[in-house]
C-alpha cells in the first residue's frame, strides 16, 4: 500500500466520522424541536431526518441549516475518497 492510498483511506475514515457526528447532531436537533425521532433506526432513517431538518430550518429561518450541508458534504467526500483509494491501490 503506497502513501497516497493510505492518505485517501485516512481521509475517508475521517469523513465517515464527520458524517456520524453530523447525523447525531441532526438527530439531537430534531429531538429538541419536539420531532419524533428514533435512535434505534437512525442509520436507516438518517436521510429522512436530514431532509426533515432541512425543511424545518428553511421554514424557520428562510435558510437551510448548516448541519444539512455538513451531512451531504461529509458522506460524499467519504465516498469519493474511498473510491479514489480503491482506484489508486489497483493501479
């Protein structure tokens, strides 16, 4: 395994941690707003909760909440980093 692959895998791992933390923050934000959310189903319902968070913050402030952008960017960067690591490793 070369250095580039290791860096890409480390980046993907950090992005996954960022994604998990952001998902938990969205869950907590919805819970505090009185929304019905289930911690047990969080992995399955995370996209629905993020969408609900987006709608609520847009309705309240006129802008989408920052956690939604963190959620989208983190999972996409994790995917791109993981795929890039796989491609570089197989070269």
